[in-house]
């Protein structure tokens, strides 16, 4: 009776003794493949980065090389434990189908990341806005995009979110236009206010000479609005500081000539930036 109970355990132990070393070798093969993949990714990225002028091509090619090496390592490891090459490929195929259903979100982020790496609407170091999030791009990976906000927060945005939302790349152009609106109580003050404001704008060091600043007049029901438009460097730190400096200079200039005004809220993007920066802050 005792021998019949012990026999299954003895058979199991025999199988472990016979196949255990093979599984250990398979594990070692996979670990070696993983290490080789990491080294190959680094070398390929450096090599392609020296020869390619296309943004993020080095990242895309290095990721593809790493994935191929790991896949080959997995197939060899499975073959080591007795699985034939065709069976190993079939097992990998079946596993990929199951994993595909289970990791739909992860795969969608990966495919979106590949598209972003190919199209490269932005590159590392660019200042961008995706939805309500704004900051400097620190890294672009296959699964997510790493952004450092102006408040010093490091945010990892899923690539599917980046791909499906409008992207504003502030660094793609050297300059940007700012618009401030100033309400006047009386229409008779328009010309004097326009002259004083224009003179104040030109004194701001952050305002570009070209295109020239302009001041448009908009009529409201109970007052007149001056739409003050000027251009500055697209760097978001420069935008915030110039917006603040121009506002102070214009308000002071109108007060000096005794013009009664209603100061309206600037556009949302410059308002948000003004809250993020002070005079000593710099974009990372």
C-alpha cells in the first residue's frame, strides 16, 4: 500500500531530475538573450543616431532589434526543453493571440508609440501640450511619452492618449503670438490708449520687432476693447515673462495718461503660464 502511494511521487521526482537541467539551461538561454538584447539596443541606437537625421528612428530600430533577439531567445529556450521548432513557433503564436486579447490597451499604446516614433511630431527637449498637460518632452518610448511639467512633475502619458489628442508643439516654430485684451470705458479714449499702449509694448525686451505689434479695436455693448497682439519667442518661459511684462507696461502707460480702462482676462494659455512661473523660474 505504501509503495503504491509513493510511486507517483517517485515518478514525478524522476521527471524533475531528467528535465530539470534542461529547464535550467532554457532559463539561462533566455536570460542571456535578454542581456544581449539590452546591449544590442544601446549599440544600435548609438550607431543609427550618428547616421540618421530622422527623429526617433534610432529608438524605433533599437526597440525592434531588442524584440527580435528576445523572441529568438525564447524560441531557442523552448526548443531546449524538448519542444520542436515548429511547435515552439506555434506555442509563441498561440501565446501571442492570448496575450493580445488580455493586453489590448498595452498593445494599442505600443502601436501608437511606433507611429509617433515614425512620424515624430515632437522630439526630446520640445515643449508640447497634449490635452490639458503641458511640459517638456524628456523621453519617447514605445509604450509612453515622458513629460516634465513646468511645476517639476514627471508625467508618463500613454502613447494612445498622445496619438488621439491634438498635439501643440511650441518648439516647432521660433516665435508665437500673444493677445491681450483691454476694455476702455469711453470710445473717445481709443486713439490715446492705442498710442500709449503701442509705445509701451515696443519697450518690452521680449517683444519681437517683426511681425510688428498691432492693436485692434473691438466694439462691445457697454465698452470698447483693445485687442493687443504682439510676437515673442516660442519658449514658454519667454511667453510667460513677456506676457507679464507687457501687461504691466501697458497698464502703467494708460494710468500715466489718465485713461479709464477695464482690464480683461488674457487668453487661457498665457494665464496658466503666469501661474506656473515667477521671475526667477526657468523652463527645465
